[in-house]
C-alpha cells in the first residue's frame, strides 16, 4: 500500500491514496489552517469507522441478513499531552434492515473488532475501543 501527501498552503495538504483517490486535510485557524479539510486525526478515526463498517456489512451479508442501512457514530478522547494519541474510542452502530437477528449483528461487530478490522485493532494498542449497537426495522 502506498500513499502520498502534498503540502498545498499554510498547513493544508492533499492526501492521495495508492488507489487514486484524494482528500484535503487542514488544521484549525489557530494553528495556521483555513479549515478547508478534515484534520489528520479525524481521518484516522474516519478510517477506523470505514474499516469496521466494511467488515460488519460483509459479515451480515454473508449471513443473509437484509441490511438496508448502516451508520457508525464514533466518539474519541485523546491524551492531553503530546503525543495526543487516542485513549478511548467508542463506535455506536445503527443497523437498519428487515428482520435483523440481534445475535448476528452483535457477532458481526465482535468479529470485526477482534479479528478483521486492522484499524480498530491497531488503534486498540493505545485506546480502549468499545462498541455497541441498535437495530432499526426498515419500513
């Protein structure tokens, strides 16, 4: 896997993934940014959310669960001193579908957290990573 980050201006930068996608990152105005993109640490949190949601959806689809929507709401705390690593991350899954089995949803989230999601397992080396979920019935 490769990536490239090019400085644009101030503290804004353009991240380019090896698969050819780009994202703008920036810092807050008080640190020289113009607030034109996500913060790099926010990108890390978003990456974890995307990684775990990918796993959960794949597992549920393989289990023939009829998922119509899935949202992962992430909340994180960081250390007060440098390096300001994540110390706590909580992922709340809102899974919508038809006749979803709560045990299968719970199992999918557990498998992602303990076995498949590289991002959450890696971040779990410094942060207490927790998960919960709610199921909503699709209309």
